[in-house]
């Protein structure tokens, strides 16, 4: 069971790493941020609710308040898509994903604010390693970082804040509701938000453009369908810490796919930065357990 959980979470996380390919392709064909987001969420909405109906998923036992909270949590998915894809309008995909991954330390702030959980020494060590990784991976050392558009950097950072919000609140809200139903409700919240933000794009949407729908289907599949479905099935079979560590595969997958398919160049220094960011996730999630194990062994020897 644990092996199955690890496999499902790895597939779900790796899937999200392919979103830049479809998003960048969509921009190259002249589609707008609004069109890509609307089509993505519409397809994900139909697909996830279709699965829910096919499997006859029940929402019994879920209060109206919980339904609203799940959809509200889902708006953070929509915000992440808007900010993350928006950043890719200005930045290379390899930089946009690095900014998204600032959710590692942003999540600590959310925990501090909402649960009064004070960051530990391990958390601060993880933060230092993350920031060091960002310095290397973003190209600051080579000097190219300061030539990047400010709008892209701001949108990329905002995607980190919204994604951290999704990770934090999705683990707090109506966790006993069926995972497939939760995914469908979250996408419903995302769709409502996206339609509200990009309502001005609706009158000019090329509804019969097969190319737009095929690109949107790709974005929806790897960005809004596979990740929540596979996480919903796999995460309960393993610990939350292990799930977070495994999800870090998204970063190297996004970087490698950007190099191979989008022909983006990534230097050795940037790869070192990527490794440091992934290492920071391991430190943050597993460092505390390692320290506890060490202290327990010392106490036994005494």
C-alpha cells in the first residue's frame, strides 16, 4: 500500500511539472492568459464532476459550510494558475517554477499566523537553504536576474503565496469528504474565480478553436486533473511529510522539460540552486524526525 501511495504522489507531482510546456505553447500561438485559464478550468470542471457522477460519489455528511470552505480553498488553485501562468508571460519557465517553489518558506509563515506554530531551528535552516538555492537558481550570481521584468517576478512570488495557501488550507478543510468530491468542489471554486477575473475575455472567446481546446485540455490534464486525483488517492497511504518531500519532484521535472521541449538553457549554478531548494524541502520535512531519533538514541545510551 505504501509503495502504491508513493507511486501515485510521484506521478501527481511530476504531472504538474509539465504545465509550462502547454502554457508557453499557448502563449506562442497568441492565446491570452484569460483564455488559457478559462478553458483549463472548464475542462477540469467537466472531467472531475463527470468522474464524481460516474463513481456516484456522495456528499452526505458534508455541511453547506464545509462545501463553501472547500470551494473557497479551491480559489487558491485558480489564483496559482493566474499568477504562475502570468509569470510565464514574462519569464522563462525555469525561473517561474523556482519562484512558485517559494511556498516552502511561505508555508511556515501561514502556520505561524494561523496555528501559532513557531518555526523551529530546522525550519529556519530550511529557509536559509531555500533562499541560497533561489540565489543560485534564479541567475542572480550571473547577473541576468536583474534584467528580468519586475511584473514577472512579482507574479511568480504571488504564485508561491497562493500555492502555499492551497497546501495549508486543503489539509485543514473538510478532510473527511470524499477526495474526488473535494477535487471537483475545489475546481468549481477555481472556475468561479477565473470567470470573475477574466469575464472581459468571455465575449471574444474563440469557442470553436480546436487548437485552443487541445492546449487547454493539456493544461487541465497535467495541472488541474491528474495532480489532485492522484494526490487524493496516494497521500492517505503515506505520511504527510513524505508526500511533501515526494512532491518536490515537480521542480526538476519542470526544469528538465523546459530545457528539452522549450529549449531553455539552465547553467550548472542554476542546477545547484535547484538541488538546494529540493534539499531544503527534505530538511524541513524530515529534519525534525532525524533530530528526534538522534535525541532518543542518546537518551537510551545514557
